[in-house]
C-alpha cells in the first residue's frame, strides 16, 4: 500500500468506467468462447469499484485483494452476498495464470453475481466518493 494524494475526480472516472465496461460485458453472448472474457471483465469491474474507493482516499493498492476487500466493507443490500465476488477473483486468477476455461455454469454464475450485486455496489461507491 502506498499513500498518495486523494483524488475524487479520478475515483469517479474509475467508477464510471466500471459501469460502462459492465454494461458492455453483459451484452456479450455467454458462449464457451467468450466465457473467460466475460468472467474477467465482470471481476475487473468490481475491482475497479474497490480501487476507486482507495483512490478517493489516496491509497494505491499493490494487489487485487485490497480493492475487493474495500467492497466487502460496504453496507449494501444485494440479493446475493457480496462475498461471492471473492470467487470471481479466484476464477480470474485461474483463467489468467493457469489457462483455466470456465464452464458454462460458472459463466452464468458470474453474470448472476453482476446482475445481483453490481448496481447496488456501484450506487454505494458513487455516493461514498461523491
């Protein structure tokens, strides 16, 4: 962790980019060929929200754990527990570093996580930064 100058403008830009990327990702057809991309993108959008919280406080994360842990600290109501985002992090790691190809059910679960958690987390992060 490295201390930097808090930057709310940059943090809001990251939040908006996460929303834009999520919107696009959810338009992709959930095929076997697109599965890795969909899972990685969904995870990355959540990570960006956590990173935005850190940037707004002037903290630069050294890894992906810190931004995701920031999301876990939020008090938001979702239809699925936000802790399931941790499973996306592990799957993304396996895809990127071990050549794992997610099963159709795993891709569907990642989409379900996005559908049930992203907007509420986005709203909470946006309000916290604004």
